[in-house]
C-alpha cells in the first residue's frame, strides 16, 4: 500500500472538508434532544457564524463559539461536526476524527460529516475505515464527486489501478455534468499519475495536458508534465513545463489542487 505522502497537498485536501460545511449546517434531520424553537434558532446562528469564521481561517474563534454551546447541548450532533471541521483545517486529524465519531453516534443521519471524517481516517492511515465512510456517504448521494474521487485515491494507494481508473473516469463525467472544471482537472491529473506508474507515458502526458487545459494554474500538473516530457525525451517541453511550475509557485493565485496527498 502507498501511504499518504507528507506534502503541502495535505492542506488542500483538508480544505475539501470546508466544501461540506454548508451541507452540514443545512441538514435538518439531526436527532436532537427536543430543542425549543429558540434553541434551534440559536444553534443555526452559531453554525452560520462558525462557517464564516472557518472560511476566514479563524479556527480558534469558531471553537470559542462552539464549545460553550456544546457544554449546554452535549447531544448537538451538528455542533460536534462543526467543531471537528475547525481541527480538520489545522490538519489535526485525530482530534477531528473523534469529534466526527461523536457527531455520527449522536446522529447517524448526519451524512455530510462522513466525507471529512473519511479524509481524517485516510490521513491517519486507516484506509479501510476511510473507504467505509466514503461509501456510506455515497449510499446517500451516489454522484458526489469528492467521495468518488476519495475512493479512487484509496484504490490508487493500494495499487488497485483498474478500479482507480474507473472511478476517476466517473469523477470526470460527474464534473462535466456539473460543469466543475476543478474536479475534472484533479481527476485528469491523477490519471496522469496512474499512467506514469504503469509506464504509459504518452497517456500520462495527454491526461496532464488536459488537466492543465482545465486548470492552467495547477502547479503540480505542470511539475508532473515536466517529468513525463523529460522521460519522453522532450527536453525543451520539459524545461518549459518546469519554468511554468516555478513561476506559479511564486504566484498567490496559483492552485494547489485537492487531489494531492
């Protein structure tokens, strides 16, 4: 099994969790201890404010808001999940995973928590439990591209390349349907990795070029393309790709895609 590598891509994967914050907040099926309308309204307000703080990178401020509320309402599943997300953003995987577990014990129907929980398990090296979490979410929403991608990544790590390829192609189709160029780009880039591993350099080149077409500021795709071109003997093309990679590293707007563990 190929374990997750230590790189700045971990932070980008962590930020996948933020995508699901809105869905967690919007989830109305939480089995809470019969809160009054006032409690429910206050809880919604706290969650909304926490989302804003998390997006602003103010994780400690979000915790200061959530923790007193959880002391008063310890069975508040959404609150535990939101608190977990503050730790996900700091890559504190173990702390976050325990909070997600608590949230899901309180409300097994809090489906959106399963995706960031799965990423926590993945980075803790618990790939089988992570796979279970992502699959559980897909039973609720079969066409959620990030969960499909996560399963592809686990298969890729486990050298289950045929399955990984099939799932990545599905991510691309889902991305097209949703007009989500970022998801398409990350899947094409990972396919480039897959074909590199198999020694299919021409196919890897095509996938990486497609990823760059969809996301021209994808730093890692440029770097990987430079490696492929070098192996194919295209030294000038490799040099150009490396130069582009280097220039993007110093550009704040450049992307560091979520597909890199």
